[in-house]
C-alpha cells in the first residue's frame, strides 16, 4: 500500500462528495392557472340603458392574481362604437348595488376596443357596468375576462455542472485511493 496515493485519493473523494452535496442547482418553473370569468360575444346593451353584470371571482390561493380582459364595442351593423365602462369591486356583496360601503372603482372610462389588466388580491363579487344612457343606439359588447394566477415552483436538485464536477472528482479520488491501496509499498532499504 502506498500511503501518499491512498491519502491523496481519499482527499479527492471527500472534496468531490462535499462539492456534490453542498452546491444545489435551483430550478424554477413558472406555474399559471387560468379561470374564465366572463367570455361572451354580442352581449347587448340597449339604447338609453345602464347594464350591471355581477361576476363572482375566486382568486387562486398562494399565487399572484390578475384579471385580464378585453372589450370590443360595436353597433348592430358591425360599426365600431363606444360605451362608458366601469369595473367595480363590491366588497363581497352579492349584487351590483352598493352596500353600506361604497365599491372600489377599478376602471372608469369610455371604451371602444380596450384591453385591461388589474391585480386582484381578494375573492368577491366584481361588477361590470356598461353605461349606454347617452346613446340612442343598441351596442353589442364582446367580452373576454379571465383570472390568471401565476407563481414559480422552485426545485432544488443536485444536477448542476458543479455537482457533476464534484462527482467526477470523487470518482477520480476513489480510483486513486484503490490504486494506491493495491500497490506494493516500496521499502527503500530492501
């Protein structure tokens, strides 16, 4: 047995195994959940009317939630038009009628072809309000509203390049230690 080779091989083996075990490879995978809230083509809003449409929205637990929508307004002959639109957070009431607390106004604007994206942090009733009171023409609304929940899944593994180098170094150390153990010791005075 050649002690220097065995000691060197065991040192390499230990360093390689420690490098393999102590350097994690972090993998992140995006996770996206989608829930349709309201998808409809040709939702009618009569001339001179105000239409309120309540929608119950449940957010995804433990995720970043966002309401993404698109509204396209047109008249019956397909001509582009506009309508006053409001999106209200109703503080968990079951209708669009204001409760004792006033609703949170999330959007309040004149729309014709509008996309919106609003962060959500509470489950509850949200009210889509279309105000066509100032017009004498029927309006058709194409509505697409979805809740997107996003997060990242983190996985810690031992499959990175540093881990591979550590395993290789450990294997080399094992080979050197076995080789050193199998060699005959040379005694200088023989």
